[in-house]
């Protein structure tokens, strides 16, 4: 985009890309990763594709070396930003550009690379924003609670690149769960099918994806307060989704026994596997297989149909 005097670009940079006509607005607490020389990985790939989109001449190899730093400095200089070679909030604000169906460019490749290689969507990184890319964007937006318009604006860009840890830390695992097409997170309180107490499964994972603790319920035997979810449990949930489609109804919320591992951030419950309720299945081959897989993934407390209080769901908990 060319703008007289760079006024619009500078304004977007100052605001951190906080608004556009479509694709969402950034909240006041939004943050951007800091990317600099010596870094490597998918976020660097995104920076390199965006630099190429703006005319930079550099390879896209995921390694932030001297050539990438030089390209960042040139970009910053051209847009009257602080020339330090570091991609921080103001540089992100100038780099990102709104992309939507019908576009064909390196910014689209940046989006596709994130969706395919960080979040697991089946997409070609070809720069063509067609129906498959639009569907993946809408799915990703839904998992983050963003407006599902299929347009990659500031809020969607921010959600795509905030997983600096590469997906193996607690927040990164939760972000991958949100993006998984095989995991449905129940958005309501276990005692209500129409409201949430902030301790529902979806909120638990969203709070974790943002780097915070998950809220616990405050009714019945629930202790209230919050807890950080255990990465072993989150990883186990993701690994199970490689084989099964399932719905998670409870993580840290709900009213369980007072000593339940749910309240320690170590357990999750599922009531639908491969599209059929556990209560209707009983302990059939699918449910038995799911329970067996949970044990193989490290859960040592696995309960389901046939166990007291678990006729309608499977409970998987990891050791304290």
C-alpha cells in the first residue's frame, strides 16, 4: 500500500495496527512478540514473508540472521520507525496488512504458513487466498472467540503470532487446542446449558492460551479461585485429538469431589467421542480405545462407563 507521506502507515504503526474495516480490532491488552536476530521458527517465517510482501529481498528460511535484520532496518527506516532491527509492536503494526479471499501475495503465505505449520490446518502455502484458506481462517477465528469474517485483520494477525513458544509451553499447547478441529470445548457451566461461570472448558483453555490461570467454579464442592493447567494434561488432550474427535465438558470447573484432580488442573472430562455420546456408547470399542489411549499418554486415573458416577463421560487425569 502506498500512502501520501507515509501518514497512514505511521498512524497504524503507532496504534499497533489496532483497527481496520474488517478482521477485528485489538483489545487494549493486546501484546506482540518481540523478534530479533538469533531467533528462529514460525514467527520469523511470518516476519520474512511480510518483509517480502513490502518489497524486501530476503530468503524465507525461519532464521533471523544478518539479512533479515538488514531488511527489518530498511523497512523501519522507510516508515520513520526506530531503526533497531528488532520487530516489536510498532514494527508489527506497520508490517501486518489486511488479507482476504481473492488476495494472492506473500502476506497470504505468512497466514497460510501459520495456519498450516503451527496450528495444523491442511493448507498449501501458495499465497492464494481461496475458499480453503478462508475456511481455515474462520475456524481459527472461532477458536479464539474472534468475529468469524474470514478476513485477517489486526486481531487475527495478533492471535496467529502470539504463540512465540512454538506450541510446546502451557500457553502454546492451549492455543493449539483452541485451533484443533477435533476438540470441541463446552462453553457453559456444567450446571447450566445456557450460561457460563467463567470456569467452563472453553474459558479455561482461552485463559491458559493467554498465559493466565484457569478459573475454578465456586459452587457445590468446588473451591473457587484459579489454577494453572498442567502441560501434561494439555499435551495428552492434543495427542488424543490425533486419533479421536471429542468434546471436553469440564477441566477446572464444575462440582466434583473435594479432592478432585480437576481442581489441580490435571484432568478433563469428555462426553462425546467421534460424534456419539459416551452414554449412548457405553464402554464400546471406541470408548475403551479412548480410555486406553489416555493411559498410554500418561493419565493414571481413567474412568468411564461401568465406573461409579461416570456412565455418561470419560474422565482422564494425570498424576499429582
